[in-house]
C-alpha cells in the first residue's frame, strides 16, 4: 500500500461510487424527526408532563373518583379471602318478618331477641337499629290512641311496663352496644361515649360532627357501649370508615371499635396522635393503625351466608350452638322490604349495613385492613414523571408501533407492581397515573407523527429537486465519461510495430475516474508509457487526471532525447503541482522502452511496483528501484530513474490498487497473490497482452461478485517481442 491509500480511503462523496444525497432520498424519508423537530417535541412534551403532574398532585373531584375506582378494581380482581368468622349477623330477614309481622316490631320482640342472643354468651351484641323515639306499640301509647276505657282497665294498662322499659331491661342484662347517627348540624341531644385517652400532641383532621341522633335516653342509659354510624344515601359507596369522630369537642368511637372495647371489657380507648396525624387507636392491647384522619379502608370479601342466622331461628332456639357463643353479634335488617339499609361496596355488590359493619370487624380482628401509605402520592408522582421522561426521550426516536409497545409496557409494569403490592402487602397504589401516562403518550405520538409528516413533505420536495438535479448531473457525467475515454490512447497505432504488444484498460468506480494511463512513441525506437492514480474519485479526480496526463505528456515530448526518466518526472512534478489548490496528488509509474535494445528506463512515484515475467521463468519479479514520493507531495523533489534490460518475449504488468484492493462480500481483499497466480497460468505465459488483461479483469469480477467497486481499476500489460527482424518479433 502506497502513500496515496489514506486519501483514497475517504473520498468526499462516499465510497460506493454514487452520490450519497441522491441515494438517501431514494431510500425515502426517515421516520425519526430531525434534531430541531425532536427538540420541539421534547419541549412540548415537558410542558405537557408538567401540567399532568400538577393535576395529579392537585387532587380534583374527578381525580379522587378515578383513584377510588382504581382501588375498587384491585378488590374486584382479588377480593379478601375469609380467614375467620368472628362476627354473626342476626338478620331481621324476610323469614322473620313473615313469622312475626311487619317491621318495626314491638320492642318487646326485640327485647326477647336480645335475651335469646344473650343466653348464648356472645362477646358483644351490637344493635344496628336506631331508636330515637318511644315505641308507638307500647300499651300506654296504644291507650292514648284508643281513648277513654273502663277505669279499671286503664289502670291495669298503665301499670304495665312499656315496651321500651322491657327492651332497656334486656339491654342492661347483656353486653349491648347501641348506635347513634352522626349528623352535621347540632341536635341538642345527649351524646353517650366512652372515655378517650389521647397519647401525643397535635391537631389531627378528625371528622367533625355538629351533633348526633341517639336512641331514647331510657335505652342509651342501660347500654354497655355506644358507637357512631353514618346516615348516608343508599347509593353511597362505602370504602373508608372513620373509627373516631369529633362531636363538638367530644371524641366518639365508631360502632365497630366500640364493640371491640365492650368485648374486651376495656374501660377506655386510647387515641395515638403525632403532630397533625392520627397513628391509630388502642383497644386494650390491640392496636389498630389508621390513616391521618383516623379512618381505615375495608378489604371486602364476597357475601357469605355463613355470617347470617335468622332472627326467628334465634327466638325459636333453632340457631346453631356455635353461631353466637363468644362471637361479636350484630342485630340488623336484611329483608327485601328494607332495601334502604343496603349500600354499595367496593366489590360493586350491595350489602346490608350490618354486613358492612361485620366485614369491618373481620378486618380489625384478622388485621387485614387495606393500607394507603402516607408517602404513596409522592412515590406515584415520581414514577409518573420518570416514565414520562422515558417516553419523551424514546417516542420520537422509535417507530410508532415500537413506541406504543414501550408505553404499554411502562403502564403494564406500573399496574402489575401496584397489583403485586396489593396482593402481598394489601398496599394501595393509584393506577390513575397509568391512565395519564397513556394520555401523555398519545400527545407525544401525535407530535411525533405531525413532525414526521412535515418532514416527509419537505423531503418529497427535496427529492423532486434532487431527481431533477440528478438527471442533469447524469447527463453531464455521461458527457465527461465520453471525453475521458476519448483522452485515453488506443493500441491501434502500435499494432503495425512488431517489436511490442501492448494492451490497456481503465474501469472507473463511478461514471468517471481518477486513474490514468498513456503511451506514445518519442521517436522511431523509444516508447513512453505511463500508469497513474489520482488520490480521489469522481469528477474532480477525473479532471485532475486529464490535466496530469497532459502535463506529463507535454514534459516527455519537450524533453531532449538524452534526458533521463528521472529528470522528466521531476519536470512533470513541478508542472502538475504548480496550480494544485485542491492539494491532489498522483501516484505514477513512467518508463521509456528502447524497442530495439530492450533497455527500460523507469521511475516510480509512489505507485505499486510493476510485475515482470521473463520467458520460461517460473516466478515473477518486480521493478523495485527508481522510486520516490507521489507527484505533488514534495515540491522540487529530484527523481532518479533506474534501468533494466528486458528479454525478448518478457511481459510487464502494471496495475492500480483498484485491482489489489477489490473486495468480495466478506470484505476480503483480492491482493497481489491472486494477480500473480493469474499471470503464471500456463495458458497466459505466451498469450497476447489483450488476453492477459481480459483474464485479470474476469478474475477480479468473479472475485468481487455483486459488490460495487470501491476504486478505479486500471491495467496495462506490455510484452517486448525483440528488435525488428528477430524471431520473436
């Protein structure tokens, strides 16, 4: 490899012989936007991401609804499995109403029901029925409606205990918890509540109630405990329950936590406060963690008939023995005619209020409450921003389908992680950011497609212009190729001279090339021939080739007959380098052959050494002397030639690196060894020079296959036959 190889490796227009721009346009526009368009997409994407992050952080009503639905979907996918049944519901159901009459029953019946339950020794009895007014079916109330009767009968009736008194007596004999309904406005009614011991300091955001609607005082005074219930419409979704509320400065427990207190026979509840948040509530040694406002989230199971026992079966002694013993018993309404007491749950199925309280008690007993970590909003927002930035970076760079797969993968990964946290640790993480992430990806995709469409239109316009320019350039290059081919000499002028057999060919890697060759007679006996390679390809190299060829020929023809080949190359170096603003350089081998004596004077300016094959020889030799740097590399360099004498019939082969550096599909080089093997073939030892050139060309083409040539290919083969009149000539 000579000094010109580095320049030939990196031509200005590319290495495959075709204009790069035209090929790029013919391949079609790229799907990915340009850098400026990508920066616009990134900028708009960051603004949209920031806006969505602000909306996610600033809780809105619709955002809260979406979050609640996402939490509900987790429970629907994986409802709670029942571990134990610590609660039994004594149901005032259709069967009981059919046996005892329509609701409300006389409170004497309710008293009998309480006594029947109490005989089974339950841990606590919760009556999920609010009784704010005296029983209208009491004998005294009935007497007022009937009017005047026989005085004796009236005295007898008035002497009877009221239905409320009989219920109060039953309540006082059992661990009964009555309910009170919390309301926003003040009612002026007395609040019965167990004492609370507050541990810690702070002002947590407890639910505030203006007042309560209690039972009549006769009943409340006899109860072992009092718990709050909420009065909500039947279409209200019950997800969170406050275990404690502030009723005008008095702390009051919920029904569930009060039933635990009565069951454990604990005199007071303990509220744990830290700063502006409630940590939890202690019932004796049982600690129930809560959210900051003292609320808990119920993990629902499907409705289960094992929780229920009919009230009429309890009254008639038909209830299973283990259904009530040491259980938390809730007396509640479940009949079809009492549907106002049914409420929606996170599972999407309506349940009577008593079963909702029962499931809350099961959560407290089995410690299966759902947990919404206090740091969850910050974590969800951080994940949303991180995945959003990932989409901002990759969406403009990827194909739409690949980008969509990436976005779906991000959302699926986030949802799968949220579901795994729910299944394993009962942790609640919001899926709403996943929906926002898909919305954000849609915006990015629209921006990317819009930019790509604009880019495609622009490239189509440029493509049309390029086609027009390409058609023009193609015509110009065809004309240049014809001109270049016309500048190369033909061998017809030497055919009549029997002293020499010469053949030459030049195949450019592009339409025009930078290789050159020339030969002409200096006088009757001296033949000048030349092969060269301009550093570069294409039109510029071909123009410099034409100039170099003309200047070398001019220097050779002007030189006196006694001038050496070295002096001739020195003069050519000065002429070619005189106006070489583009800094081209030329590797060249020039020689003068005396056709009568066979003396060969030659000079090598950075070119590959020619090969010589003597008649009868079994190996090739090279002309390795008389060398110097390529033309136009060193100004004023004094070239020196060398001389050898050829034998009659001896063959010279001169080639450019388009032969040696031809590549196959595996990027392997043709090399010198293959050329030497062709020249040593027995059928070519005495063949005409044209046959040798054709054989080398065919072997190079077979080696390269369909691979486009990376460089111009030029061959000159010369065989000296001897002086005139010799047998060889």
